[in-house]
């Protein structure tokens, strides 16, 4: 992964409401809700992963330990909401969490490319 600076730059310069970060089968998606000043985040769960890359119990536990909530129902993802103050300082935390999910939970190499999609 190209690191925290790239994530922070993408988040802080994002005027769009939807961001998805991907690497192969893994993704994290964000939806910005300006009316409630929050950033809703989903991390892909086993419901949407092929068998060859399913998350282990340990990986699922890591998601919970960094603030995600378990999927509700058979076709949902892990979720987390980041409150935004409007100062932009929260994007460092959002970037840190995104990098942690890809590197520690999804075991994506630090040198791997992440794809960013905005809409």
C-alpha cells in the first residue's frame, strides 16, 4: 500500500459523497453524510468474499477491536461511523483505520496498490 499519506490526501480532498478503496476482492467503502457530519464506513465481510479469501475468526475479531460492528444479517458488511467535526482532523484517524484494515485484517502487502473510486 502506498501508505497513510495517500489515504489522507484522498479523504481530505474528497468533495464527492462516496469513496470505495479496493484491492483484489477486498474493499472498504465510505459514504459522507454532511447533514449529520459523519462518515459511514463498511468493510467487506465473508458474505461477499470468495471462499479462497474468507476472513478468519481472528481477522473478524480485529475488525471488532478497531471499532467495527458485526454484520447484521447474512448479506451485510462490517460497519463503523466516524463523527466529523468539520475541522478535517478526523481524516487522519479514518486513514489509519483504512490502512489497518487492509494490512492487518485483509493481509494486503504494504507495497500493494490500492484503487480509489469516487462518486
